[in-house]
C-alpha cells in the first residue's frame, strides 16, 4: 500500500473525489456542514474523537469506541482518509493525529481546509453522502506519537527533547489562566499554531523554508524529539502535523496538555 502525503491540495482532492477507498471527513461546525461541504464528505463531531475527564480535556478515546467510530464510516486499513475543517486545521489535525496514534497512517490534511476549497471555486454540496458498509476495523493504541506528564517530567532537563507550546502568548506568559496554574512547562518554547498559517493564501501552511527558519531560531531542529502541547492538544495537533509534514520524524502530542499539566499539584511551571 502506498502511503499518501500528510498534506493534500484542493486540486489533488478534487481529482480523487470518487477514488475507491478514499473517504473525506468533515470536522467543520455542524451548521457549516449542513450549509455546504465538500461533495461526499462525512460529517464528524469533534467531541466524538476525544475523551474528557474533567478538569482534563482532550484525552485520547478508548480503542473500542474509536474503532467503532472509524468502522461505521467504512474505513479499513487500506483507506486513504482526507480530513478538513473550517478553522485552519486544528480539529482535522487532531483527528489525523489520533488515527496515527491508533496505527492508521494513511491520512491527509486538506491544506487550508474549507477556506482554500471554497474560496478557490471547488464544488460544494449540501447533500449527505451515501450510506457506507461498516468495516469492522479494529484499532489499538500504539503509543507512538503520544506522551504524558510523567514522561515529560523525566525529560525536562533533556537537551534532546524540545517542548513546543502552541497556545497564545498570553497563555504561555501566564496572563490568561485556564487551569489551576498559569504559565508554561519549564523550558518550553512558544510557537503559536496560527503562526504557521498563511493568512494571504486561505490559511494554507506557510512555505517550508519560512517555517523551518523560525523553528531553528527556537532550537526546534530535526534531530530533536519534539513534544507539542496547547490547552488540550487541539491547536498543537496542527503543530504536530506541520512538523511531520516538513520531515521532523520524532514528534509527539501531549493529550490533555495544559489542562492536565496545569491542574496537577506536583508539576513545575514557569
């Protein structure tokens, strides 16, 4: 099986709208999906791909429920999954990261999402896709591409591990507080997720050279292990996908992120 690229352009997607064993997943808001979506795209509620254990948000779903969700969409081990949303890629990237964690790597993000698709004249529909036959696809957590607070605490002084904080500057600096503690994980570098988007090109990723230069200035290089986090690993899932797309191989996401770290009594903060 040929693994498809992590990023796909609207022109490429339009050519493959009716390709066998390709499934398009829409993670836009429900109101937007009903109004207009990519033809044959299946709607997915973002809440169905995360687990909440308050005050911790954005945890991984369990293997059984995620397998059922994926199977009911007709996805199998050979399916090319293409995901998009209407916010620049956060929800869709979280879905792709979750697929990767559960062992399904043949998944792509639509570059720019609904913004690039609609603004550049590609077809839209308000019809629900045809029903699909469930696949009985069984997935399990591979523990690849993911980590937890215990692992991070063990590597706080590891020069080969970089923590990328994708939140806003106000959250990073502790001016905005969405947990018991404010601030950031000690040693983390700040690269807000939207700084990778080209606002003049329908929220596509900026060119590799532009982003890589910025990352290198922050000490984020391809020889390091990079752990991405935000408040719940929604925004930072886009950072994960960006890094993987540009050839950074040792990248992990932190489910729960600051809602986990910032609500623990024994975690250090800066």
